[in-house]
C-alpha cells in the first residue's frame, strides 16, 4: 500500500498476526520513553496489572497499519472513523519521517471514508507530540482530565480539517 506522500524506503501496510511481537516492542518502547517517567507508582502498577499492550493488540491489531523499512516494522497507526487512537514510532526510528508518513496515510484513509475532521488526543506533558501535531496542521480544541492513567494528567484534544 502507498500514498502519494510516501517517504522513500517506507512501506505502509495492514497489520498481520506475525507483526504482533514487533508492534508490542514498539508500544513497550514508547511507553518506557514517554509515559513511564510521568506515571505515579500506583498508575504504573495498574498499567502492569492491566495486561496492556497485549490486550490492545489482541483486540485491535487487525485495524492497525504498520510502517516497514527493509522488512522491519518501524511504526504503527490505528484510527477508527475520525479518531486516531494510536501513533507509535520507537525512539531509535524517530525523526526519519515515519510518523509523518503514517499520519498522512491515516488522514488519506479517513478522507477516503468521507471524514472531514480528524481528531486525536495527547497529554500536556508530551510536548514532543504536541509540536508534531501542530506542525501537521492540528489545532487544540479542548482540554480535560486524562482518565486513562488516573495520574492527574490533562489530555489535549486536537482537530484538523481534512480537505477533499
């Protein structure tokens, strides 16, 4: 699969069952580098007891798209209708255009489904993702308590009109 905005060397394709371990490693990497330093010991314990990210992959994996470079899975994106649930690229692969290619692919997929406004969330502590989404044309639409981590975080809702 491809888009007209491909980054050389990156292939984006639907997730396959044999991608499970690679996607889990990516989710573990981004958890450790992004959320772990922010979590309270209680929130960390709750996360570890929850079985995530295995449960997420088991349930939603067939809806994922992965980015590959030379046969290696280097990122993933998951969206449903107008909402991007996940975009993950491991730290060693960041700043290579992978996340940008995955987001362009997701936006193209939403646009093809008739979506006119894309939505996604990030937390206020995640300044790297905030800068990335702002650079892609997303704008802040709301802020509210993050209920996922139960650590007092604030979630930012970003939106972006998708022109046809």
